[in-house]
C-alpha cells in the first residue's frame, strides 16, 4: 500500500486498531523521517485525496453511463457513482498522505530540519 517517501519502508499506518489504516505514524518506523514537517501539512493530503476521489467518481460516472447506453436510467448510473463517492475518499486516504508527504520531501529534503517543532508543549 503506502510506502515511506524517504526509504520505501512499509508500516506507516498504525495497526491493528479499528482506524489504524487512517492514522499515519509521526515518523517512519524504518528511517525516522518525520511526516508532518510544516503546520497544516495534512491539508495538502486532503487536496490530493479530493483530486483522486473526483477522478475516480468521474471515471465511474462515465463508465456507468456508457454501459447503460443507449437507454440510461438515473438509478443505474447514480448507484455506482454514489458508492464510489462514499468509498473513494476512505480508500485513497493512505495513498494521499504518503503521496503528499513525498511531494513535501521533494521540496524539503529529509536532511533539512523540519519547519515544525512537534514536541509537546
Ligand atoms: Zn522511511
């Protein structure tokens, strides 16, 4: 699934809790790369997730419409599209977080100090 953008290591998400696959660790268990490097870091992951989910929804909508052609009914097209709109954001959440972190690592390489002091106050 998702891999560390620094070393390619796995196990970035906590397990085996109920929502473990949605909760990314603070740092890579293999190389120690801190994932949250700036304030508001995860807003970018939300944007990536929104784009991926929108593309998935549009693909399903177009495929459902083509499959139902020449006599498409509303429910026939709408049901798979609604199901995709419910599942895509959850499915893409881990991918979005690791993809966004990889983009940030390209701009702020791991050897640079993090911009955010994540120690508790
Ligand atoms: Zn790593």
